[in-house]
């Protein structure tokens, strides 16, 4: 029982961490991208990554590790499929920002110039991801309450 509670709490705590981080990352990408601005982007991006690890790690254990209702329940639940499709969308959208920000981190650490011309496009991706995360919350809460559609 305590383990179920711990994993559920960690899974839910990832929500404010991740949602806040992706919103802040988007804002930071729209701001001045000097050394201080890049530091804000990298810090928010790191928190976004921490949230992703928490969400995915705890989610896998909860859904498929025997801690919650069981794998058969989740796989038969239409809103779980919606939630996983939305997660896949967030992950697919993250590929380009992740690669770009890794390159920026490396360049910044080496003292090289960083080409930030695509920062606004990355910010828009962060905005879309924030909306998708909110939609995931609707799917999860609907599933928890037995909503059928």
C-alpha cells in the first residue's frame, strides 16, 4: 500500500514540475538569449527532463508493475490509449528541442557561439507541449472516474 501511494504521489508531483518547466522554457526561449537567458532555458529544460523521467518511470511501474489496477485494466481503457497517444505526441515534439538544446549546452560550455535563430520555433513547441500535458490530465482524470465515450 505504501509503495502504491509513493508511486502515485511521485507521478502526480511530476505534473507541476513538468508543466511549469515547459512553460518557463517557452518563455525563456522568447527572452534574451545571452548567457543568463541560456542558463534559464537550460535550467527549465533540465526540470522538464526530470519530470519526464518521473512521469514515464512511475507510470510504467503503476500501469505494468502490478501496483495499481493491473495491466489488463489499463490496456482495455480507451482513455488510457488517449493518454498514451498524447504522451507519444509530447515525446515526438521533444526530439528537435532536445537535440537543439543539447547542442546549445555543448556550445555554451565550450564558450562557442550558439545559433539561437530557431528559439521562437522551439518556444512554440513548448507551448504546444504544455497544452498536450493539460489534455493528458483530462484523459487521466476521466479514466480514474470511469468516464466512457
